[in-house]
C-alpha cells in the first residue's frame, strides 16, 4: 500500500521522463512541447506568463516525471517489490533569439533518480532491460551541448556532453515499452556501457539531411563514460561530471531512410536504419589467455589475451501494417525489429534481436491509447559458452553454460490527460543472465507526466 501511495502521488506530480533522452519536440507559441499536462491546467500552467516570456526570448523547458511500481512475483534471485522514479528537466536555448548567433542552439538535461531497489539487478538477476529508467539513485547531468545548423538546416554539427542513445540505434515504435533501451549487446560489450542512459560523455556529432527521406549521422565519443572502478558504471561517474576525454574513441554511424511519414500521406509508413560502430581500445579475450592456453586451464596464468578494437553492425526497421484513414505514421498496427551482431571472441553478447508489435488508436473513444507486445533475445557469445564448458572440464564441478536471455513484455498505455499516461505491464524473463531454471515474472505499473 505504501508503494502504491507513493506511485499515485508521483504520477500526479508536475515534474519531468523516459529513459534515454530524446530532444523534446518543438514548443508551441506558449513554449509548451506537446503532449503536456500543462494544456489541461488553468492558464496552461503558466498563470503569470513566465514560460511564454522565456520562450519569446528563445528559452524553453520541459519537465517529465516517470515512476514505476515493479514486482518480481516468481523466479529470479528473489521475489519482491520496488518503486523507482526519474525526474528529468530539459532546457533549450535558441541562441539566435537570445544572443543573435544564427542557427545556434544550446541544450542540457538533468536527471534526479530515486528508487527503493533495482528490479533487474537485485530481484531478477538478469542483464536485459526490464524498466529502462533503472539506475543508481542520484542527481546527475546528462547531456549538455551546442548545435550549429548549417546549409539552411540540411546539416547540423553538435559538440559537448552527448549520449548516443538519443539519436542512434533505437526504434521509434519501441519507445512505449518499459524494456526499450540501449541494447544489451552494446551496454555490456562497450566499456562503461557506452554513452547511453544514464551516462553520457564528451563527443561530437555530424548529421546531414540530403532530403526529407534520408538522414546520415556519424559521431565520435570518448570511449568510456564511466572510467575504471569497481561496481556498476553509473556509480563510477555518479553525477555525470567526470568529462573523460583520454579514453580510446568510440565511433558510430547510421543511415536513416523514411517513407510515408507526412500527416497527409496515405501509404504505409516505413523507417529503416542501418548502422555500425567501432571502439579503438583493447578488449580482453573471453576464452584464451595471453599464453595461448584456455583461460580456464590452471596453467594459463589467468591473464586474458588482448584483442585490438571491437565493432558491431545493426539494422532497425519500423513498418506500419495498417494505417487508418487520415491516420498518422505511428497509428494503426505497426511492427518493429532491431538486430545486431558483434565478434564472439571479445564480447559477452554476439547477437541481439528485439522485435514487437504496436496497436495505436484502435479503441473507440480512446484515440491516444496504445498497446503491444515486444521480445528481446540476447545470445551469449560462443567464447563465453566455451569458457563455461572449459571451466567445468578443468574443475570437474558442474555449473551453468550460459546460452541466452530472453524477455517478453505485454503492455497497455492509457492516456489519462494529454501529457499523462498510466501503463500496466507484464514481463516474462527466460534464463536471466543466461542461466536456465530461474525464469522470472514481473508485474509493473508505470506513470509518465510531462509538463
């Protein structure tokens, strides 16, 4: 009951988020990025006109509060219930309006993360995301950057503290799901989890839009947003202000192609993304030692061989299957798939596929509701499975051979007011951390309020 009370109070608060931090949509004439609960409040939540006056001078902000009540009801490492929440403040300054600098924008966002435990780590004992706002309880800086638009808006250059998951390697359709996140194949293969929620790092990004159907992006980041230390990466860079710049680089590029995305288009909407990344550092081999012997062999010395660099390739597709008459690109029935591969010898995961179906605006009288199902399949690399089997062979002690972890999510997002949604959720997790016999079931309820 105490958790439910906290959840309902939090869900009604006029504070700010979703995990990962996409830049807010352009504000309206009052400085409000819709949908927002402000449109349902007297005077649009701005009785003295301060928000509009700031926007008239080029300054806008958004506040988002995401709260989760989650219970592992069976399986995993233990059963139990947690509450977690994330307040996000997003701040944008049009420096052309503010200072007269043409086509220059400043952006920053800050998280305040709080919880009574972590459902994935402390209760399920898995690796794939269960609720994407899960992170160490703290207040942290996320992104902070300047963006210069070029060639009449057909290109832009961004520099500062950046997060890759705000622009790369995600499906637009998948963002309604609690488990939608920076994929495990990047989060566990890259140092510090890579530049993705809750971490960001110094970097630069170039984006070119040759036409309305195509975008080309490439970014260069410092290669370790957390730095070496024991514990979870987000506790190593707890406040987001380490600003590391000397680690080997992480580079990612993506080509995006879009069809039938206009509100007046009648064809089925499609978005296709093709990308790849490389990291220029050194990585421990997962099966062989520097002496050439198996790591599990007591004679090997236990020092892994160093493999130069790492990389991955991926593809994402969002495909509308049914578009109601006059419907938007994300209305009706749509499916998405994201797939990625990385080398087996130096990575925990060598393959990840997540996919799902979304039904939007199909319930009479509930045009803004949506529901759907999604699945994540993360395959442990053959080197990891080989190391597990080698360990059994050399020690004679039976143990698990890690194979895969898979998550199923069923969810319904109901709009209470524009800018406020409530979302019941169910997830089933097979082989948490690749270990059979510990399948878990999680029940959840999410509230998101945007102001």
